[in-house]
């Protein structure tokens, strides 16, 4: 066999090996991006004449109120399920007509599990600001983030820690670091007593550990006025995240009507009363 032929054989062999390696790498990348909650054996069959909507705890109070008005006006039943994703994920993979997300990063994570829903169909419908929850009567006289930098303050924050899908991930850092002062972050961090996985867990820690403050979303205090007081964050540190919804063409047709209603004036009044901005 000539030298030229041997050279050609070697080139083809190397190309074949490289292609195989690339395929293996791609397979690994695809595998690593899949959600641990995804159960491929669950059959997605949402059409049952009932609008089923799922999402994280917090916005459900406004969504449930809006759903009751919608049901009264249209006769279409709406079932709202909320809380930690692990509690409703199997049901949602089987019959969700709508998924709501409490932040863009949270919705993006949901789409890895609820694969019948697509990013291009996600719609932001409301915004809300981060806020400071303090104990009733505000005994530490907290007026803003600057007060939380003082030595001895006891603060609860929310963090997903890379393993839990929560809208609160990184919010405290965004708020405290907003002005570009590293010392603020250093002092604030010294005062954190609990990194809670989820807002529900954060609220529980705030109460049980008698924390001075909890960095959260304004609606948690607005909807629990008997358990905490609200302190607004200074304008130069304000952070907002959105409420998103998504449906698909396999869902009950009425799901799109409910989403449309959630953006209507009657629903907007409900959301506004709980601190949301449209």
C-alpha cells in the first residue's frame, strides 16, 4: 500500500474517532442538563375539562383569588397547587395546563422538568420587589439595608444552594451588593443566621429563630400582616423579579383564557392588593 493511501486511511480513522468522541460528549452534556425530577415514564395527558395550574408558594394567594372570580364568571373550574416542587412535580408532569414561575431563573429550571412547555411561550405578567420582613412592631427600628449591616443583627436569607429551585436565590446578594460596595456584603454576611431553602422555609426560620430581619418578597408580609411588618428596601438597592406563566397546545383550551384573565383589570386589582406591579 502506498504512503498516500496510508495517510488517507489515518486521516479517515482520526475523523471517525473525533466524531465518536464528540457524540459521547454531546450525550453527556444532554444527560447533565436533564432535571433530576423528570420522570419520563409519566404520560402527559392534561385534557380533562379542569384548568390545573402549578407553581412555587407565594403567588398562590392572588392566583386563587383570581381563579375564584374566573370560575364565577365562566363556570370553568381551576385547581391551584403550590409549594415545594417535590410535592407536586409528579402530578404536574401528568396533567399541568399551566406552570407559573416566581423568577426567570426558576421558570427556566422548571422547563427542564416540564418538557411539554417551551421557553418561547413563557409570558411575564407581574413584577414585585424584594423587601425586608421584620418582627411585629419593628423592635430593632430597621429602616433599610444599611441598618442590617450593623454588628449583631440576625438575618435570614433564602438560597437554593445549587440544589433547590427558589426565586430567592441570590436576592440578598443582589440587594446588598447593588451599590458596588464590597464592605457592605462582608458586614451583611456576618449577620446571616440561616440560609433557608425556599421562602416557606425562610418564613419559618424568621419566626422560629426570632430573627431581626428576613430578606424576602413584599407579598409574604402583605399576606401575613399578623406575623411580620414590612420595611421597604432603599430605592438604590431595589430588586424586582417577575411572575411568569406558560401553557401549551396540549393543555385544556380554557387555560389560555385563564392566562388572559390573569392580565385583566379585575385580576390586576387582586394582584395589586398583594404588592404586585403590572
